[in-house]
C-alpha cells in the first residue's frame, strides 16, 4: 500500500449521490418555508441527481470545498429548479447555501 492510497476516497455510489441530493433539497425546501408539491420535489431530485452525475469528477475533486460546490450548484442547478418550482432563484440559492454550508 502506497502512503497516499489510504487518503484517497472512492467515488460515491449512485445510491449515495441520490440520497445526498434528496437530503440537500429537503433542507433547502425547509429553509424556503414554502410548499413544494411532492411530484415537483421528485422532479427536482432527478434533475439534481443527473447534473451531479454529469459533473461528478468536478464535484468529487472539490469534495472538501463546500463553497465551490455551492457555487457550482448556483450556476448549474438553481436556475432549473427555480423554474420548476416557480420561485425566486435568489431565495432558492440563499436557502441552499444556508442548508448546505457553502
């Protein structure tokens, strides 16, 4: 075993990614304080999951930098979810950052 191998984490599984996306959106909705219908929440989770899987290498490389991940989310995910949920994008981004820690 090489000295640096024990510090390398494996890529997350699809199940782990899906659960993380679900938790992050749950926290965001909670902080927004608005009702989001379950079917729209499910659509947003699928959208978020697909975008994360599509950019997994970038997200994995910055796994220790929540600010960069939150910036990525703001640029790539927030506009689509704000449109889907018909809410203000700025409020959505603030709620996400509050819940995510970035």
